[in-house]
C-alpha cells in the first residue's frame, strides 16, 4: 500500500488528467462555497427590536451610536462616525479636510471607482501613483515624486484587505505636511505593525456594503483621532448641523446618515468578525503555500509591516506564458467551470473613458485650464498597474470561509487547468 502522502499525489495527478469541466468533464469542486451573508438569530432579534421600537433613524444612544463607540474602540481611534455607505464616508472625510476645486489628491489606480468618485465629487484632481504589482497596493516609494504645491491629500487604499506601506506614506505626508485619508473600505481588522488600518492617518473610512467582511447591506464609517475633523464630519453628514444643535445651520452638507437598522445589524455581525477573520487568514495561508508551488501563479505579497491581512480578496497574478498563453478571461472561465468562484479584478481607472469624460465635462473645464487638464493626463501613466490589471485574479472572501480541503480544491483546479492548458485554445 502507498503511504498517505504518495497516495494523495497519485490522486491529485489523476484528477488533473480528467477532462476540463469547461468542456463537459467533472468539476474539481462539486459543492458550493459558503454563502454570504451569514445570519444568526441575534441579527434577527436586533432588527426586530428597531422595527418595533419605531425609532428607525439615528437617535442618541441607539444601536448606531453603540456601534460607533465599539468600532472606534476596536480600531483604536478616538472617534467614529457611521454613514450611509463607504462612498459617503469618503465624501464626508474629504469635506472634513476641506478638499475642493484646485486641490490634487494622490490615489492608486488599482481600486474601486468610489475612491476616485469621492475626489471627483469635490472637483479636485485625482493624481494616480503607480501600483506595486507584487502587493497590489499603491507603490508608496513613488508618491513623493507626485507631490506638488497643490497636493492636499494622500489617499492610500488597503486593497483586498492587505495593507499599503503606511511607514513610507506617513513619512512622506509628514515631510510635505499633507493629510492622509486611508480608504480601508476593504480592510476590516487589517493591521500595520500591530495597529489597525484606518487609525494611522488623519482619517480612515470603511464600507459595510453587502460583499464586505463586515456587512449591513450598505453602510460606512469615518474614523479619526482629531476632534476638529470629527466635528466637521458630523456636521457635513447631517446637512450642516453639528450634533447638539439640530437647527443650527453651520454650512454646506448632505444627509449621509446611517439608519438604525444598519447600526443594529453591524453590532450583531461584529460578534462574528474576529472568528471569521481568523478562518480567512488560516485558509489564505494554506492556499498561498499551495499556489506558490504552481509556476505562473504568484500570490500577492504582504509588506513586512502588514501584521494582519483582512483578506477581503485573495489576490494572485496569472502569467499566461505558463498556461500555453491562454488569455486570462479563458483561464477564469475554466476556473469557474471547475466550481471555483473567481474574478478578473479591476481595469485601469486612470485610463477609463468615464474619468476622461468627467475631466472634459463642464465643471472641470470651468475650474481648470486646458493645459492643467492635459498636464494631469500626462502625469497619470501607470505602466505597472496596466500589467497588474492584465494579470490580477481574485477569489472572494466568502470562499476563504470554507475548510482547508476547499483550499486544496482551488489549487487542484488551477493545476488541472495548467496541465491541460494547451487544450484551452483548441
Ligand atoms: C476600495 C473601496 N473604496 C470605497 C468603496 C465604497 O464603498 P460603498 O460601496 O459602501 O459605497 C468600496 C466598496 O465597494 C471599496 O471597495
């Protein structure tokens, strides 16, 4: 009889010889990965309490305020303000910093639209700094070269739950006296040198949108240690009325408040976040151990300072040269057919036609000269990011909530596709 390890290798080899599921063969993974969200009886109870109480909006002492206090404590920040969603949190934070027309905001090109939409809503200029393809984060070493006298904010994104290089970012920000707004919308509980991200810069923002590791359907939060900034943030998100003086109009703002249904769900979902995050990290580490053995597959690296990865996304790069040159969309199709949830990630935001048309639109042409807009276009080349967008692949956080054997299925499916990749083109 073969020893266990040898038997497993034989089995693995056999399964990779089976016909690709894309062409009618058996799937490597026949059962679904965990669904999301996970709902407990505590969620139901809290939701019904809000419903029956009849105070569905934000009021003093209710669930939303309790959540703010608890989330601030977890992050290690003095203040937390709950908002309607993550985009709203970013807009509130930028307004608290008084970012507006004429200002430049440094952003990564590998992020969700909302990061730059928040900047565009202020009619400020998004200045893109290239990505570090190894980590999928902004290349912090290139930020200083992008700073001008107009730079009003550096906005790193902790993409996928991995952490951006905060030591370098904070040092550059300090040297040039520019505030840092962390977009931590994907990074619940991620840490840099033992401190939670979003609590390191001047302000940090979260999203609690349905796909996020902490979820209330929609929702967001602004974190800060600065009393003046939280005062301004509270006022802006409450139509210009700072708390304590409901009818004292103190300036422009918006209604970006969270409902108490969201607050109640967040407080209850929070009871499971730590345990779920530990499962994701354990499984992600196991998966990395397997994937790094496959030629042409490179899991995202963490900077040394990233002491905790929240794994909102499991990210890796796909090099088609090791798969008989099969294009990434075909690889993704084959992987999905084997029963593995996967996505192709972002396209280059800096090159998007939507951005170009906004910058060519009425407001921008009114505020900025044609030369200023052309110069911005010249500065916004990010060749490393172009390559990253070609190669990046994501596996969603929900898959990481499965068991260790499920991680083996992911690796096995990739091995199977690689072994038969010559057939993918045929
Ligand atoms: C990096 C990033 N920033 C901002 C947002 C915006 O959050 P929301 O969808 O809650 O408005 C998201 C959410 O998808 C995100 O992933």
